[in-house]
C-alpha cells in the first residue's frame, strides 16, 4: 500500500503527491503531514481514489478534522467545518494582558486531486489589531466598572457590581460575556433557583399520606436573567417577577401525579377562635380521596367526620346581613379555599354561593371567588369528571394562609380564567354580561366554552359601618 503526502511548507504552497494501488477495490492508506515551523503532526485516514479539498481555512494550524461521505459509488474526502480566520487579539481582564494575535492559513481555491501533482496557493492571514486599537475601546468599559446593576424582584432590591470580566474588547466593538454575566446574576439570586423537590404520595384507599408538605417556592426564569445580561450596557435597572413552582409528586409506583388545582386564601387579622376553627377545618379537609366520576360535597364530610369536632364560637353571617356567634364561625375560609382550587382545576361546579356580605379575608388570591356553607342549608359541591382519583391536600401555613391542592394522574383541560371584574368599575364583562354595582364577576373558559361566576354582595364590597368590622367575622 502506498501513501499520499500533503505538506504545508514555510514558503506558502501546498503540494499534493499521490499514487494509486493496482487494485480498484483496495482502499489506499493516506498520510497527511502538516508542517509549520518545528511542529509536525500526522493524521492517517482511509479513502478511495477520488478526493476533494474544499475551500476553507486550516483550523488551529495543523489540526483539521475529516469526514468520509458517500457520493454515488465513490467515497469523497473533504475538510470538515474548517472555517476560522486568524484570530484578532483581545484584552483579557483576568490577566490584564493583550492576548497575542495568531496567524492562520487560508486555501484560496478548490481542487479535485485527479492529477499526479496539484499545487494549491495559500494565503497567510495575520491579526489586524493593535494595542492602540484595543485601548480606545477600554475607555468605554471603564465607565461601567464603577456602576451597580440593580434588579428588583417582587419589590425586593438586589445590587450587583459590574465586573471587568464581563467585557471583551477588540478593534471593532465592546462585547459581553453573556454566560459569565448570567452565572453571576444567578449566584446573586440563588434563593430563586429552581430546586428539584419531590413528594411521595401513598394511596391508602379511602385516604392518602404524603411524606412532606406540598409547598410552592418562587423561581426566576433563566430567560429573564439572560435578558438582563444582554442589556447591562443600555440599562442599569431591571425588574423581573417570580413564578411559583411546585414539587414533583409521585406515587408508590413512581408514577408522576399532577397538581390540577391550587387554592389559597389569607385570614390574617382574624380573632383567635376563628383561626382555631380554620386550622381544625384544614385538618378535616386534608388527605381526602375523591373517587373517579364522583361528587365532592363539603357538607357531607362535615356531617360525617366533622360532627364530633369541638368547634369554637366565632361570628357567622345570618339573614344575609346580621352577625352572631356560633360554633364553627370562620369555616367558610376552608370552603372558599377548596372552591378556588376546584375553580382553577376546571372541575364542574355543581353547587356554590358567595357570602351575602363582602368579607375582606377573601379579597386576596381570587376576589369574588368565595364560597359560603352552612350544614343542612348551603353546600359547596364539585364533580370529579375523570377516571382517576383526585386527592385533596390542605394545610395552614405560619402566616395564616390556607392552601389547598387537588392532585391526580389525570391531565386537566386547558383553562383560561379572567377576573375579577367589578360592577362599579367595569360594568360589562368581556362576554357582554352586565354587572351591578354590588357584583364581582369572573369568566372561566374550558375547551372554548365560557362560564360565568358572579357574586352579589349586600351593601357592596364592604361590611356596612353599622355592623361589626370584617376582622371580627
């Protein structure tokens, strides 16, 4: 077997000398030798008698890459992705030095190696930048090094000093090290990093257990961080918002479950007895299993599992306008929170009624989406339309907020919720429904079908002054 030698000489020409073996079916073993000053490296490859060198630039002096591809019945040899010019010098802040320029070799023509000897002219390219050119752009960067990058997240301020390592300069422009800037911002905002959290749910038939409480955590998207990095020259102050992320929930078969609905309410300022009732109610409506294609009834659970609980006296609304002390006052906080999770899950709401008076504890996280209950008179019901179980998990956090989660193997429908719409401001909802001054409306759209949820309050959106303050309800 004979070899073909391709050499780059210091004089600037490339000579190809090739010979063939007698048998057409025998692959020839070729050796490419690239010589530059005292450096020599040989790369061996197998190919056929027809070869091709594409126009390109030899990368990293004498380290090209090769690819053997099929062209009909003939194998073709070609350089692979060799497209790098001689590199311009850049200023490196870490070492405080100008990185030297580098020469490169460019092949000026394309030749098929069909003759005994081929000569390819090459051009030697040198860097076209000087220290003086770079120093002009250094002045641009110096103006930023004394500045501070300001980021506001959910009304909290974070400050990050500009770093010299964020910038690169060459003859033409100042460029940014986006990856490094993004990493530095991520470190400064580490408390908002996405965390891989898991919760294990064990189905016990008529109830379930979870190994840890399901809690949302706030994250900042990497896209928002990158947008800041790209704009640090044009903008020093930035504002981004967090999003709520929930842990991944898996059952004992390691199947992933979905949080199809989430509800929340805030009862800060409630009297002691009202808080006590809400906490007992959250425990009562925790670890509830809603069977496939069955109905959830708030009152059914209350009358069976809740009848022996020592409920405390707290204010309830009676006759649509009056307040009085009664056992279990404040339990509507639990029915409201569960109702909101069913609303957000897109589950069919069978029975629901808002409070006759506007209660400020239901303003946050769904103003107008409150649900009153009273055993034997007013229930809150919704349907599980799936062929899978739904698991209801509830708890009260340290800040007197109640949270409810509806969890299932089922995938919920695509849901769009719009609201709240206030009658004294909006008057007409987007679907054309007219609201009175004492009404708050919501629209829920599932599979292009829109539903109205309208709450009407006696006396408008506040507790009348001649009645007790809302904080006592």
